[in-house]
C-alpha cells in the first residue's frame, strides 16, 4: 500500500478492497478445516460444538500461509515497513504479545535484549514459533507462553515458565516486569482492549516502552480520513471479518485506549505516535509510548 494518499481512484479503490482478499483467504481455511472435521474425522457436529477449536486451527493455518512470503521478502512493504525501525529499538526483558509465527524475531536479535516472552494463545502456531526461535538462534532467549495477554492468564504462565521474572513485581507491582512490550497487529484481536492496555501499562517497568504497530478505525471525521473506508470497515465486520481472522476488529480506537492506559499515573512520559494510510480500510498507527520513570 502506498503510504501517501494515492492520486488515482483505482488506488483508493484497491485500498478499500484489500481486506476482502484477506477475509476470503482466511474463510477458505475455515471451511476446509470444517470439512476435514466432518468428512475425514467423522466429527459431524464439530462445526456446531467445537467452533472455537476449528477457528483456532483455521486461523493458525491461514496465518502461517500469510506470513511466509512476508518473512521471505527481501524488503518489507506497506504496513510491514513500519515495523523494523521500531522493533530494532527493543531492549531488556521484552514481551511480544501475539507473536503469531514469529515474523518479527529477526528484528529481536540485538544484544540489548536479555529475554523475550512471546504470549501466543493460538496453539496451532506454537510449533512454528519454536522452530523460528531455534532457526534465528534465539532458542535460549525466547520463551513461548501459551496464553493470552490478559494479566490473569499472562502472569500465571510467566510464573510457571520463569518464576524469577516476577520476583520484583511480587514484592512491589510498581517495579513492573518488562522493559519493552511489543504490540504488532494484535490489539485489534484482544478481547477487552481498554483493560488490556491498562494491564500492559502496569506491567511496564518505570521508563519502559510500549512499541506499537496497529491497524485502527478509520479517522473518517478528519481531513485525511475517509468516509468510504470507514463504511468498508463496517461492511467487512458485518460479513464476518472478526470470525474468520482470529477475532480481529477493524474498527478499534486503539490510539485512544493506549493514551488512556496511563491515566492512573497522570499520563505517559511521552507519546510518539504517527498515523499512516488514513485513506484506506486499514489505517495504521505506529510509534512509542514511554512510561514515566520513578
Ligand atoms: C494478526 S496476528 C499478528 C502476529 C504478529 N504480531 C505479527 O505481526 O506477525 C495476531 C496475533 O495475535 C494473537 N492473539 C489473538 N488474541 C490474543 C490475545 N488475547 N492475547 C495475545 N495474543 C492474541 C493471534 O493468535 C495472532 O497470533
């Protein structure tokens, strides 16, 4: 996608259609997984009573297929080009929320990083994630946490994997746990975004940084936003985008939630967020939110 607003109608139209191809692709995986359950495994009622398991498996397959060409590409393009400059600034103890297949791992090999925790609830992606960590030479630094980002899941999983990681936090929660938290195309999928962003804020160490690359609701009321793209987002949501694409929502005010997350301490030390592709059905924010030091 062209980061600047495209001149031609065709380019703008393509920006509206982009999610339809992804939705179609993900939906074909879902129906394939359903038909395998029914016709190959004989689980005739699985599409009714095991929907969540089938969706998880289908999303895992879709995301592996979707990620592969991006991992092999020489240069990232479109929204993927926003990620490397940010993630290369990661340091200390890093939490990567929803790492998927580990597409971002090559950006996390700097010596400033001591440990990486990838909190990934989709079990269908874990073997790919572990394989990637080993092939990137991060086997000893990278810990796959089989959980979602909600604190009630994350903290027990972290405590089981690395009890010492919580030592300071258990004595004084203000000490936080992570130096860097990565939110790359994931806040669109978490069940309770406002609660999640507040919890992530509380898990940052003082002076810690939240690095964000997220697609967001189209800011259609602004000069750079697009009413047509906002309508397209609503249409995709109505047609089942969320169901097929791992609970992803196209219409979240992620920037608002992130800014509010630090309200308990009177705000962030600094917020450096930029907006991109505001004319399209997948506009993005990217940047850094830094927590105040003690
Ligand atoms: C669109 S993919 C992005 C993957 C990866 N961050 C990337 O940029 O390649 C969204 C990921 O978030 C994960 N996810 C969904 N709900 C989550 C939750 N509640 N907590 C953590 N991860 C979640 C999904 O399983 C999926 O791997």
